[in-house]
C-alpha cells in the first residue's frame, strides 16, 4: 500500500483478540510459536508494559525456559535488534499499514517480523509465517490476516529501500533523516551532534551507527592479586583491552563463572579508564582516604578499592540505596579489598565533614545515553525533561564532591552520557559558582587514548556553547567504548579563606 493511502482506525477486538485474553493454540493444544521468538516477544511486551529492563529480564527468561546455544543466541538477537530498530521499523510499518493505530501486542509482533525480514538472514516465508503463528498464540486468530498482509508489503523492499521512502530528505532535514535511518528519537540525534560540535555532521552519523552495534563483553580484572588469581583460574578466550591494564574483552560465552570467581566484573573500558584517571592525577601532601560518592553497583569502587589498597590508602564507598550499598560491599569483598568502608547515605547531605577526602569519584546518576548499545530500550524511555531533572541532581552531587575533598585534592566528575546538559553545562555551572576550583586537563592524564578532547567550536561561537578541550569524552565510534564523559577538578583554597588567613 502506498504511504499516502488513507488509514482506518484500529477497532477493539472481541474475545481472544483483546490483550490479556488467553493465547490461541493449535488444534493439538500446543503453542504454534517456537520458544526463541516467544521469549523475544515476552521481553518486548514487558519492556513496553512494565518498563522492564531487557538486559535483566532476557537472561532470566532464557534460563527459566531452558534455551541455550543457538536458540538463546537467536532470542537475544531478536530482542535487542528489535529494540534498537524500533523507530525505523515503526516508520516502515506506518507506510505499510492502513490503520492509524495498531494494538500494542500486535505492534510488537510486527516489529519482530520486520526485524527478521530486514536485518537477519531469516527467509521471507519463515519470517512472515512465524509472525502469523506468534500473533495467533498471543492475540488470537483475528489479527493474523492483518499481520500477514503488512509483513508481505514490508518484504517487497530491503531496509535501505524503505529508508529512502519513509525518512525525511537528508539535505532538508538531516536530524529527521538520521533519526529514522538509525532509529533514535530526534532529540538524541541533536544532542549527539551538539556534543560532537557543529563541524562533525558526518561523525554524528558514525556515532549513531556505533550505538546500534552489538557490544562486546568487557571485564575489569581485579587489581588485587590479579596475577596469582589468573594463574589459579586461567582466563577464557579473549584479549586484553587496548588501554586499560585491567580490561579483558571476552571472545564469547558467559562471563558469569569469571564474575562468580571474584576475578572480574563486567565493566566497560572507558569506565575503568575514568577511575584510573582519578588515581593518576597528582595530589600534594597526604593521599590516604578516597571516596566513591555514588558507588552502586560497585564496579568502579572495586577497581578503586584495589588501587587504593596498593598505595596504602582506604576507600569509602557511598550510595543512597541500602540494597545498592550492599552490592558495593559484596564487590569490594570479592576483590579481597577488605579494609574499606561502605555507607548508605544521601550524597547531597553527606554524614562526613567537609574536606575529609584526598580523592573523590562522582560517577553521578545520568540519562545513560552513552550506553544505548547495551540498553537499547532506554532511547525510547528517556525524554529531554529527564535530562533537565537529572542535571539539577548532578550539580548538587558535584558540589558535594568538591566540598568533600580537601584543598589540593582531586575530584573526577563522570557521566555515562555525552549530553552537554549533563556534562559541560553541569561542570560550568558548579565551577562558576565557586572560587576554589580549577579544571584540570583530563585528556593529558590518559595520553595513550587518542581522540578524547572535546573539539572546540568555531571562533565565532558563543563562549558558553564551546566544548572545553580540558574535558575527556569517549565515543563508541572512536574508542569502541561507551560514551563516558570525564572532567578532573582540583579544589584549591578559596579566595575568602586565603583572605582570612
């Protein structure tokens, strides 16, 4: 059906076609759908209906239903691939459907079908037939003809052909085109472009494409007794990461046994490097007490705890939520870092006196826009309003971090987001309101990592809109990591304090 054809509104479906009614069965009484596709569908429904996290629910369902090997891999590809491609697939479905609205369960079946047709090696007949079987199982027989007709229309073109039809003209509306081509909300496309700078239009597309790539599993090996642990428990197939001395990239398989052994935790290489940058920055005088202000679930705390112990220092790890604080404690114990403290406390109202610590890590709550390749559903949940609300919290937490460090000490401000409202703008707002903070050159602390500096805008750009080259920004298309932001700040004696002295 041509895109301009009129559409009719979806009508309520009686009986089994109504969401929540019992699933349809074949004449034998058995579900028609194969287990892998059903798992993928159930995860998509839970993500939509209950705001479930795919990375938590999918492994649980795979274990519960006994899917392993190729079946588990297929279910995983269907789940994450469909979540990543949802925006593009919905635009294509709108062009192939004569309905203004599609019942959500039917929509998820169609999305799975489109993904199989346009982004996998599943044959056209199998993709359409299995989608029809799935909709019969979950919604009853009535929508099956509609699903069959729509997917047959989708099958008439490949993905690039559909994008040329459904996406806006790239020259007239570049953000709109990229949003459909790479399946992102427009506001995220604009946010990435602003973070990369006005002269990086082509790189913006590279960043969006990299955010849709399947991420590799990267581990952080324990810095405490790592050599002895590796000798006792040889590492599985994989390789060391490029820059972090503790990073290990799995070639495949399940990281759970290695994590359970206490030898490693799952942690992106950029996250490891942000923690390492804090430890590499020199501080005058004592260097005995470190703080991880927002420590849950404990990955960076585990690494910092091991590095602190090697220097004879002690780490205090804090988190607002008691259950996350317990996870931090478990992480520290698993790495043999026992001489450390864990506290459940609100980072905006800390229980410790000002100036207590020599080093502070403030890895603050954020939108997570830097890890969309790992949590693809997040792009459809977050809004610009969420970023605005988070920025207020981030400013408070950075203020606490600076108050908590002694004069001469160092704070690392870290977010898993490249959005300027969560990165440059937060640091600028806090440092401009104080007279006791100096921004350090973060990329120079990680000289082995290329392409970290936030590129400066043109000379005619307003000062407040220019990225600061003293900040470090990791990118998936440049570094193969999450889009982690890092600013290093030194607290100095305030002008008021010096005047009093």
